[in-house]
C-alpha cells in the first residue's frame, strides 16, 4: 500500500444531540442565508418531536466502529478522524487535531452519495476553509468520489427496498408503488450539477435489482421562498395524485437520498408523508435507510481502499462511469446568487 496518506477522515453534516443544541445547530446551518426566524423555530419543533436530537452523529460513530476493523483487517493501520459541517465535532477542530498529531495528508469520505452543491462542492469548500483556519500545519485532504452507482450502495439500498416490500400484504404487492425520495433543491442549483441524473440512475438500478416495476422519484424537505422553483413533485403531493390517478394497493417510500434516519426522514416521511397516505387511505411502508447494512459498510471500506491502494478500477454499475476522483473546477456550482442565498435549513 502506498504511504502517501497518513490518516482517514469522515466528513458529515452534523446534528444536535440534545434539546439545548437544536437552535444553535440550526443557526449554524443557515448562517449567511436569508432564513426567517419563524422558519428556524418551526424546524426546531420538528427536532423536539424526536427528543431534540438527530440520529446522524450516532450513525457516524457506528460507521467508524464498523469500518475501522475492516480496514485494519485489510492491512490499513491509519487513524480515522471525524469532522462535521454544522455541529460538534466541527471540521475545523478535527483538522486542527490532525495537524497537532502530525498528519500531513488525509483521505476523506463525505457522507453524501450524489453530486450537488451542498452534497459535494460545499464539503470541499468546508475542508478548504478548515485547513485555511488551521494554517500551514493543516494536512492536505483529498475527497473520495461520490458513490451513487457503486455496486455496494445499490445492493444495500435494494436490500432495504426488498425488506420493505416483504412487509406489504401479498395481495397488495402487485399494486404497490415505490416512491424514492430525495432532498429537493432549487432548480437553478440542480441545473448546475448531475444530482437529478444520478438520482434517477440509482432509482433505476435499485428497482431493477429489487424487482420493482412501479416506481417514481419524488422530493421532500423543500425550503426557501414560495416563488422560487424547486425540484418537484413533493412526496405528499405525489401521494395525493397517486391515489387519484392510479388506485394503488399500497405505497413503499424509500429515502434514497439519505444514508441515515436524519430528522428530515423522521419528520417529512414518518410524520407528514404517513399522514398524507392515511388521508388517502393508502397503506404505507417506509423503507429503512442504508445505515449500517453490511454491504454499505463494506462499500465505505472499499472506497477508502481503492484510493489507498491506487487501484486502476473504480467499481460502478449502470450506464455511467465512476465520478472523477478529483472534481473539475466547475463541479456542482451553487447556481445564481439568489439560489445560493435562499437555501434554508433541512426539516
């Protein structure tokens, strides 16, 4: 194994772990954006419904506990660090800790499967800003490619869909629709990246593997000014339309745009979408996120290994090749200034 890297890093969004953290966390999320205070308080109430905590930090801890032994079994004895964009452990603090321990070059896995400003470029900006804040002693940090079409991600997601379908009564399965959901984006931002194309490809691959014939990509967690175009349809609108047009037997909702049960999943799907399905008298099952599925954990390990070992192949499935290891300069631009400024907090 080449010795060019001396540490590994997981970079994530971050989330509060107690009630008193919720508003400070949300203020970090919206810093520099024109988000009304009323919207912030509304989102804070979503967190309070689940004890004032997001599951995301604990999910990262679980990934670390599972991935590091697999890396060690493969001969990788490098320390594994973790830093967040919006909450403790903050990325700048982690980069400073790495510098103090003498780390000179690190390989970072970002907890986002798709290319978008917030899921790709902004994380690269976060890493650079953290390194700039630490100064000359900061390590160089290289980001691992997005993995929407990695066979491990697709297989793990398909397994979650299969699990959900198995909980649907047999007499309803032939008339069951699968809705794949992802975080909506302003259309101006979506036009500057491959987010929608990648999502559609993941949905196609997962449905193909899971034997799904009735599926649709929908969106959730929209925020921002009402007059600004965002990716549609919203999941709740799609549920009502489905009941009107298709007479389905049941509905399975798959949060394909999320890796763990963020509050966006817990509130937007388990509360709001479930209520919409109830109003339509439509049985609904929510598929689990990939989380700690063994195939997904193995994928994280393999993404580290392919760079550490300078492997010539980058495993993918489907129509498109692997995303570049080094993002091009115009990758995932935020779009017009108005689009970037209006990004609001996740629900």
